[in-house]
């Protein structure tokens, strides 16, 4: 009798438990590819690789909201990257995004590790969707622009007449001067197929002079064609430290097929320059699954060692020899859930 009562109590509690969890979502994306990469460095041969995250970084995440009433919601999102080729985490746990916040008629406020204002500018100006070889993700990283903000407080407005404002403050949390703080903002405008954006970061890295990061992005979609471009700059304190990234690309969709062409240029104030071209193709198998292929070639001048960057690899094809011309080709499969 006691066992029957316990079973009945557990069964009766299940609908309540399920209802309480309906606002929590487990999601992710798995991307794996097979291909050939060539750094073109003296003494190095091309290599056959199985890669994770060529079109999109592989990930798993949890997100949810709670309705607090009067149009106010609490939210959270934690997202971890993973390497499909090895099964390992691609970096620190939940480093992709880790935030808690509030959302209402005023917009959205989040606290934690969040995307920077300039990331919205770059994402909206990359025809490759910040994926494949040759993405403008090359403009982020060490001695370049900041894509994610740790120890941060962030604001994203609701869209007003096509405009969306992003602002972020990242606390360096240092007890010495300079603090290492970052302050940034960006403004987006979207209307029909038109997208325009601009943003700025100020980074307190050195005792004298602050680093400047800024950029512009644009895009326009008309029918099955779309064009996008961006101009991104990291201007660090000191001589010959300015880094510039430019890209412009186009895509054409027909049925389940989509074709991409993108041109990219990276340049450092020292005179180092690299130009890259990317060709990519995707075929949609379902709403959540597609296959793809991509080829990219980068040509460095005699002062440059730029490499090719893809979504899940900071530098998928690095080169250490001045003037080397790296290239990459692969085919892959991407599935979201």
C-alpha cells in the first residue's frame, strides 16, 4: 500500500515538474569536416585533417527564461564549445557565453561573459556568417579586436524604428593602474534587406594611452542575392601596432543550394599585408542539417605571416614563414539540435 501511495505521489508530481522546466532549452550544433590544408611554409607539406567547426563552431548550451510579470523576464544562457574531431572541450567550460539577466520594455541587461558590441557589427558584415576559411573572425584575438567580454555588464535595446543599441562594460578587475577595463558601444540599423552598423571599444591596457577598437559593417539582401562587407580596426598604443581588416562578399541561393564568394584583406602598420579569397557552397538537407564545401587561398606579402581562420579554429591554417601563401579545402556536415 505504501509503495502504491509513493508511486501515485511521484506520478502526480510529473506534470508540475515538466511545466516548470518548459522554459529551459538544451540546444547545440555539431560541425565536422574532412580536408587538406597547406601552410606553404618551407619544409612543410600539406596535411590531411579532420576538423571541428569549419562552418560553425560546435557547441552545446542551456538557456531559459522566467516570466516575472508586467512584461519582465529573467533569463540565463550558458554555452560551451567542443571539438567534434576529438570530443574535447575547445577551451574553458562555458566560455562562449555565460550570462544571467533581465528583459523587458527597456531592453535586455546581462551580466557575465557576453558578446562585445563590436561583435554585432562584424557578424552583420560577414557574408560567410563568421564561418568557413576567410571569415572576419580573423580580426579578433590577441593584439586585435575583442569579441567576448568577461566580468561584464551589458545592454541591448529593443529595436526602435530599425535601430538597436548595444553597450558593454568589462571590468579588468586589476588592483593596479591601468585597470584593464573595456567600455564599448555599437549601433545597428535594419530595414527590410538593409543592414548598417558601427561600433567602438576603448581598452585601458597601458598606464599611458588607451587602445582603440572600432568598425563598420553593412549588408543588403535583394531576392536570392546578398552582399555584405565590414571594415574593422584594432589600434593599440605604440608605434606600428594598427591592425586593419577589410572584407566584402556575396551569396546566391537557389533552392537548397547556396554559393558564397568573399574577399578579405588584413594589414598591419608595419607593412604586412595578406589578401584572401574564399569560395564556399552549402546544400540544405533539412531545417537543421546541411553539407558544405569550402576553399580559400591567402597571399601574404614579404612582411606578412597571416593565416586562414575558420569558425571553430582561431587560425586553422597558420604560417610562420614570411611571404607564405596558405590554402585550405574541405567538405563537411553540420547539424543543429
